[in-house]
């Protein structure tokens, strides 16, 4: 599919994504979160918004998408777009400095083996440091929009609950204060929102619905919509449906034509079902992103995904 073909896949619904400065993208593992986060960043840049797209300590699909190394410090990957992959190890000194402002002691502490063990065994420390790195960029106001590629479902829910968990554990002191400030800043429902990504299969649809419900319970932030990724090229309208039904009845058993007609009908039916179930259960608008079949590498997929999503984004 060409970018032009992808761009024509519009439906008359808009995804108001950039009105809030922070968007968290999440969904089940492997559904296309990183691809969609990066495509959204490119769309924001088209509106001349300065945007940061970041992963939180992941092993880095953003680097493959942009064809370059991406690490803790944001780096320019395209006009108006910076990308980063925050690292807990790199962020730790900055986080501790903001809580205990004596850097020399902190460096000694950070290099301590016991502390490193603590980092490895207490996962919420990692998460808190990653969120703190995000908070620093949010506060610096260098970007109009920050798009955060969150980890997959369960881990994302845990991550969004980390500041609250720290506040419960500590109640007082500099760390609790820091967690409270972080929660108020980066998870502020007035300035931050969640975008979900799903696939049009029964199990992923069910898991997305459960994720959406868990997020309602876990955070005050709202969800702006669901991208139904890897869907069919387009929804079959009534006229096409009649034509396909006719082919199904009249074309020879086992013929190429009949096989294609059946395939299109099944994919359309599957997508309609997924759209209906997702929208009904979550009350969220659902935006289809077709499966990109003939792309030449990750960067090509990114370009086509961007063109397809462009028709939705306000
Ligand atoms: N619409 C699409 N059509 C075809 N391939 C796609 C599409 N969207 C994503 N992909 C491909 O699917 C794979 C998974 O995508 P991606 O890495 O964005 O998913 P993810 O949800 O971030 O995964 P993870 O949970 O591992 O971080 C990648 O190879 C990506 O290029
Ligand atoms: Mg990813």
C-alpha cells in the first residue's frame, strides 16, 4: 500500500491528540505501541509542534524505527522531533540529586554494589527513576508535546501507580514529596492522557477492554481513544458486501477470486466485531490502522502508519 492509499483511509472522526501536552501509549505486547507513538510524534511535528517521543528503559524499537542510536538524552531524529530511551541507571543520579542535593555523596552511593542490587530487586525504584526523568523533561517545557511509549499492559498499569505507591509507603519526607509532585505533574488529567492500541482478534480485544478498565481504576488520567492496528485495508460497505456475497456464491469453489472474496469478508467482519466490542465496552472512539503488507523495512512502515493516522489526528 502506498502512503497516498493509506492517507485515503479516513473516517469522519477526529482524534484530538495534541491538545494535551502528554500522551501515554499503551496496549498488549507487540501490538504496535512504539510504531504508533513514533508516527504520532511525526504528525505533531507536521503541525510544527516540538515533540519528544520516548521509551522508558526498553530495549529500543524507536532506534530501529528512526535508524539510529537513541539513549537517555533526547536526540533529534527528524525536524521538530527528539527521541529518547530513558535509562534508570543514567537517571538515578539526577533523581537522587533532586532529593538529596549533594552530588559527590550520591555518586559514591550510586556506585555502591548494595544499591545496585536494590535497584535490581525493587522494580518500583527503576520505574520511579524513569518517571522522574520524564518529569524533568515535562517541567523543562522545551516540548509542546511528549509522547510516551509505555510498556505493555500490566507493566504500564504498575508504572502509572508508582508515585501513589511511594506516597503510601513513605507518607512524609523528601521522597514522598517528590512522588506527590511527580503524580501531580506528569499524570495530571488536565495535561496528560492515554492512547490505547489493540489488534482486531478476539483475545487482544478482550485484553484491551480489561486494560482500559484497569486504567480507569489505576489513574485519574482519561483515555482518548483506541487505535485498532493491523486491521483490514478498509471496511466493506453495503455495495461491496453485496458484490462479495455474489462472488462467494457464484465463483468456482477453490478459485482465486472466491478465496479473495472470502478473505475480505472475513477480515471486514472481524474488524466490525472488534470495533463494536471495543467501542461498546470502553465508550472510546476507535481508529483503524490497516495492516501494512508490502513495506520495505521499519522506516517504511512508520511512514505509511503516519500517513494513515494523519486522516484522524486533529
Ligand atoms: N500496521 C502495521 N502493519 C504491519 N506491521 C506493523 C504495523 N504496526 C506495527 N507493525 C510491526 O509489528 C511489530 C511490532 O510493532 P511495535 O514494535 O511498534 O509494537 P510494540 O507494541 O511497541 O511492541 P512491544 O510490546 O514489544 O514494545 C514491528 O515489527 C512493527 O514494524
Ligand atoms: Mg514497543
